[in-house]
C-alpha cells in the first residue's frame, strides 16, 4: 500500500483543493507514481463534493478512495503514510491546507509534505508560512492548481526527504524546545 493523505482542514471550507484532488487527472498522476490509495479528510462542506466524485463515472486508475469529514485527531491517518515493512506499507505523502498544526504533525513523520495555502482566506498568513517552510526545504508549497505537479516534485525529491528527519536537527530542536514536543 502507498497512501496519499489529503486534509483540507476541519474548520474552514477548502472546496477548491477538494475538487482538485477528486478528479481523474489527479488520480492518474498518483497511479503513475505508484500510489494505491487516496484518503481525503474533506472537512466542512465537502461531503457532497466527495460523494459526487465517488458516484461519478470517472476512472479511478486503480486507486482505492476513502474519505471522512471530521475526526478529533487525524494522527492515525497521517501515520498511514509512514513506511512500515511489516504492514507492506510504503512511504507516501501528505497534502494539506497550510494550517500550522497539520504542518507540524506532518513534519514530525518524515514523509514528503505538500502544503497548499487556501487563497480564499482573509489574509496571506498561510502563504507566508508555506513559502518560509519551502525556502528551508522542509515542505513543497503549491497552489491549488499545481498540486498534481507538486506530487511529481515530491517524488523526485524524496531522497532529500523534505521534512524533519533526525539529520535535520535545527527544525527538530526548535520545535521540541519552543513548542514543548516530547520525544
């Protein structure tokens, strides 16, 4: 199993990202890179969009699709992107809205993280965060329209891990010290 987990957030609607990842072209890109599963946390106001796609006649390209609206914690779903040989689970990736909590949780897993700021929000704090983290080579920042090509970038840059790994102690130590993460 190789999973792409997409989270649009639980509080603000992000229908543009949901519509982008729920189309045949996106699934074709996932399949091209060996993904077998797409799990979508479609959040507020996204259930109908998700259901319409599931009910449509669009090809699934061999991708198993799952989705849910809200859960108090998405840690278990995010963990499904971490490589675990015993479970025949290959390292996948996370595509997320640019919420700080989601980004921090994703960074700690050591999987590629594609951050997609919501352009419909009132200010550009999400874009600023995504740009800073991409500049540090921790994430890939993407617009909604380019999320498919961001997958290709994540796959070609996997060797660099684009995330917080044990060798990347600057961010790890900062997060642990400043945010009181316990290892």
